[in-house]
């Protein structure tokens, strides 16, 4: 059986960056790379091992979004271990916000 998703997933360009607040024990903010997005969630890669739970996400010129880190796993990129996460958004993204993040520079 393949993946079952409620909302359509869109791949982001590799340069889409964000900042995640209050997701690490020591650091108040961590830089992340967003890999995919849907109306109710996002997938991202981080160099740091983060805690599952509530945090805030800042992307480009959008306001901070309240998010919940739900899924985590490890992936090797270029011989280095990176951590892949999935997060759920508290509110559904508007179509304008979706397009801004998909095409962010």
C-alpha cells in the first residue's frame, strides 16, 4: 500500500529556509530547510536533533506560525547524518501562503 495523504503535497525548492523557535533543549532557535509542504503540514531537514512538541516557525516575511513536530527520522546526505521531521500546522494555510512558500527564494 502506498502513502495515503489527506492534503496534496508540494515539493519546495532546495533553497527554502526557515527558523524554528523553542524546539531544541539548548538553542532558542534553529535554522531548517523546508523540503515539502501541504495545507496542514510541512516536511523539513535539520542538522540538530529536535524534540517532538510545540514550537514556532518563521518563514520569509510571513508571521510566525504555531506548529507541532510530530514525526522524525534520520537521513544521510553527503555522508553526514541529518534529521528529517514532519510538522503539523495549527491552522490551514491560505493558498497565497502556500504559493509564497513553494516559490520562496
